[in-house]
C-alpha cells in the first residue's frame, strides 16, 4: 500500500451530506427534492468554504502578526478555472463529496459540471498567475493575488456555418457565484482626471471623478499546507448610483450614466494577447486595481494606524508586477507615500524600489506597453509629473555611470510623447525576470539590453511552472493513481521532483503497459466527452495529436494545418496510399483576438479543412481534424491527459515560455517542438531522444531576417522549390476549402508568399520530416510509451511549486509562515 499524505477532513460523508442539506435549506431555501444539480453545487461550495474558513482566518492573522514578508501578486488576469473540485481536494473532502452527493440522489459529475468556468484571463499569463497563487498557498507563503473581477471574462467563442469565429459575451456572473465574498466594508476610493495645483508649496492633486473599488475575496486553499490565502479581485461601483433630479425629468438613461461609466471600468477583460491596446479604459483598469491594492495592503499591514511607519512596507509585502499591466503602481506608490503620508522623494523612492519587482512575459516588442503621455496626463496628471521626475533622476543616474548620451536617449522612460512601462518597471523595481532561460537570456541580450548592461544584477530568470494538483491530480486521476502506485507514495503532489523515481520503471514492461492503458482509457474518456459536448466522433484508437493555445501567427497554427493539407493532397493525388498513413486525429483549440484578421482567417481555414477532410471517404479513419470551440480550462483538463503528441512549434525566439508544453509532458504526451521558450528546458530534462525537435534555432531565424526573409519576399522561394508545400498552398488558394471560392483565403496566402514574418514556409520541410519520424516511432507502441514515461518522470522541475521557490530565493527573499 502506498503512503498517503493527501489532506483528510475529519467529517464523514454523512456529515457532509447534512452540511449540504443545511445549506440548501437555510441559505438557499430549497429542499433536497426541489434541488437541481446547480443548487447542490452552490450548497457544496458553501459547505466546503466553511471547512476552509478557520484556516483562512488563521492565515490572515498569522500574516499580519507574524514577521514573514508577504507577496502581493499584481495581475490583470487570473485564469482560475472551476473551483469546486480543487477546493474539495485541498479540504480533503473529495470522497465525502462524491458519497454525500450520491446519497442526496445526485450524480457527482453533474454537480461539478454545474459550475460555470470563470474566464478572467486570456491564456498563459493568466493561468500562470492562478498556478502561482495555488503554489504560494501550498508552500504556506503568505500572499495576496490582486486583480480585477471583470463582469465579462474572455469572450465565448463559437463558429458560424462558414467556420468563422464569432465572439459572444461571457457573462459568467449570470448565476449565483458562491466563491467570491463581496466585502463592501473594505472598499477603496480610486480617483481620476482633474489637475494638480500648488498649495502651500506642495503639489495637490484635485481629481475630477472617483469610483468605488469593492473587493471580492476568493479563498486560495493550499494543498496539504493548512494555509488558505486570498485572491482579492476589485469590482468598480459608482458613488452616484443615480441622479434623481434627471430621473424625475424622465431622462432615465441619463440618470444612470455616472453609474454606467464608473462600472465600465471592471466590465470587460481586454481580449488581447501580445498585441497593444491603446485604450484609455485599459489604463483606467490598470490604475483602478493597482491603486486599490496598494491602499489595501497598507490597511492590512498597519491596521488602525493613521501615521504608519511605511519605511517598513517592503518588509511587509513585495509586489510582483505581472507583465507591464500593473506598472502604474510604481508612480502610484510614490504618490501615496509623498502626498498622502508626507514622505520626501528619496525616502519614497527607496521604499518603492524595494517594494516592486517585474516579470516580463514577452519578446514581441509590440507587447511591451507604451502609453501616450497625453493620456496619462489627462487621466492621472499627478502620476505623469512623478514619472517625469523619475525619468530625470534616471537620466542623471545613467550620466553619472558614464552611459553615452544616445544610449540614455534610447533608454528613456518618458520620451515626451510616451511612457514606456517596461522601462519604468525595470528601473523602478529591484529585479526583472524572464519566464524561461532562453527568454531571460534574450531579454538581457536584446529586448532590455541597455538596462542589463547598466544594471546586470537586476536581471534573473524564473522558469514557469504549472500546478500538479489541477493539471495532474484533478485532470488525470488514473495517471495520478499509477504514479502513486509506482512511487509507493503520493508525496509527489507536493514535491514533484519525486517523479524522478519513475525513471527505472520505463524499463519495466508491466509498468509501461499500465501506463499505456491509462493513456488509452483517457482517450476513450475524451472521445466520450467530445461526443457529449461537441457532437464529435473521435476515434480513440488513432493517435491524438493536439495543438491548443491562443491563435497567433508566431505560434504557427498555420504550419500545422499546412502539413495536414500536404498529407491530404498526397493522398488525393495518389502519391501516397491512405492505407500507408498512420491514423491520426488532430485536435485544435484556440481563440483569436477579435481584431486579429490573419488569426481569424487561420481559424476559418482550420474549420474548413476539418469539414472537407472529415467528410472525404478517401481518408476516412486515417486523417481527421477537430476544432472544439471555446478552448478553456475544462477542455484542457479533458484533452491534455488524452493527448499522444503535443505541438509546440512557435518560431524560435518568439514564445517566452509556454506552459501548455509542461502540462502535456507531465501527462505523458510527447512533444514536437522548436528550440523555443521552455521547450529548450523540457528537452534538456526529458532527454533529446525523447523529444521531437525540428526547425530553425533563434540565431538561424535572426540570420534569415538579416537576409531579408520578410522584406524581400524570400518565402516564395521555399514555395517554388518544395512541391509538397506548393501543393498544400495551392490547395488553399484554389478553393478546395472554400467551396471553390478563390478569394476566401487570399490574404493568408498572400502573406505566406510575400512576407511570412514568422517563417512558416522556411520551417515547413523540417516539420514534414520530423512528422515522418514521429509516425515511425508511434508504430512501436512500447517504445512510444517508454518515451512518454520518461517525459513524466523527468518533468517534475516544471511544477509551479519549484517556480515559486525560485522566486522566493532569487527575488522575494521570504518563505513560509512560521
Ligand atoms: N501569451 C507568453 O507568450 C508565457 C506566458 C506566461 C505569455 C507565454 O509564452 O508562457 O505569458 N505572454 O509567462 C504574455 O501574455 C504577454 C502569454 O501568455
């Protein structure tokens, strides 16, 4: 019998059933007989919250009274996923729940399915924030997640009859949401606009309008740590609900205008990912949650004090800036310290610099936010003054260090017209980190090179990670059981490096067969899930080949679909017999930003390739493409454990890290990928022989740009020279996937042949070659499964617990609560 260390609650299933009954009756006012699964879900959520309450209060008290510095993770996105199963796991109530719900006459899965998934993030960055607060709690480190409770999360994706993406609003709060507690008594006032005047020799900001920031608190239970941290998401409310005078004149809409305007601030998550959004509302959102959070932290750590000693603030809490979105917090803390608490500039600067650290998540220069000075001046006039002064001080410092004048100019935080938030963050905080080794290196060598030359010690790396609780234990219970059996303990769930103990089992045929059986059972489950949810008929006896991530040119979904088309063209032209093809099911999941034209065209193409191929008897059962819409965490948790082959095929030097790659490796999928982001480290750990590497490296990419690849139209040469590539592109151009219409994809085709900035065509041949090698390997099931076991065994490093330990050591210099 394996050693079990998972949390165990003292209550029995009968007691838990009584607690659910009680919630149903006294809070919701429904009998068990009247209750629907959605009622039972709310009742169970409330019941599990009660179980966590004492730990939550104790964690907060210990945090304020103890002397362990806390972490404030400031993030515009927290992509949490459904909460119930995770809360049950961490409260030790999973089994009790299953039995209790059944005893009440319900199906546990139906109750779990009743939860609506909150989508308060775009993709990797938001999900990383969710993994990080899970790990902080699991390690017992006192922490707050601070963000925005958007009323509408990332849009819901549908496809129309032409395969085009349709975005519909995601009103996730349409039904009762039992997890967030709205704490009207801990609100904060956040102001905007107006002007700065001099009064008695002091600068005084006279704002024009204010909104009320109301916190909505979510518990963040740790796994086996006894700790529960807080995710505090701010919701914007108006101070002037309603103008009665206007209302009485029957101008109803005008009467609610101030309310609507104020509440707009937390209305919607910007559906953008790695592209700029010069929208005033976005800056309002950023300032809104950061200002409220800073004031909140002062309230929490200096309770009841009018004149707190804020020189100790950086010893109470360190704020991590998750990308540039919260960087306005730097001038805000300066303003609070000087204008609200009377500190002089130098003291305020010292406190600020010691409080903040910055994580950069991109290499695309256009994704580093730059705000027009005019906009900041209108919205936050006092902050613009402070930013100018920070810039003056910065320039003087650079001069004193002997930096050349034109370099100083290149490094300007404030250019007159604009404010560069990444530069402000780099100068204004203690540390800057990238999210994978290659990325951190490129930040130092390219993106922030001048800064790293002057402040080399500021720069560090923390490779991303994912939480094994959600992405192995909850997503893949079969594999979890097998790992526990193989290791003789379940301790790996809080110490993922223990997976290394599975390495010898890759040579144990019995174990490898069990492992393959787990994968097969997961594939059957996924096939059923896909039938139920999408009406798809996925054959679980084919290789499941997955590409899920935001749709972006640099990620190169186009490369994948072109390879599918090339295979299809080979069969249609008789060059290859369908019988020789290894049966494969290709599954895509991806949302495109609503304004991203080529990304949306790619979605349309994938959908139509799926339509044509899946209906063609010539390739039936051999080559299938499915594109389940609205990719989200629920779909990820069902698809990842069922995947044989994962695609991480971004152009080298563009994907900062990737975190999907880690989830797949940990669930025993093999990866086909470029030397990019965290792929590099995954491959290093799982072994080059257990990873399908292809394509240009980052230096090769740079060299090809230098030759003028995208400016001189060099991609066309690849098209001309490679008949297979030519056939695939011609098939897109000739209307095969658009009912004969040659215009549907003309912009996409034009881009491939004349620009192809992300070098899809240049990597095509290498990609086709590696796919041939993959097929050959897959035909040997034992070999494939052994490789998969070694992927799991050697991926323990990619736990977000390890990432957080690196942050603790390299950046935050704090640890678990005593
Ligand atoms: N899009 C990176 O592109 C990384 C995550 C989390 C991203 C991705 O490679 O894994 O952050 N960047 O670090 C941004 O969102 C700016 C992402 O999710």
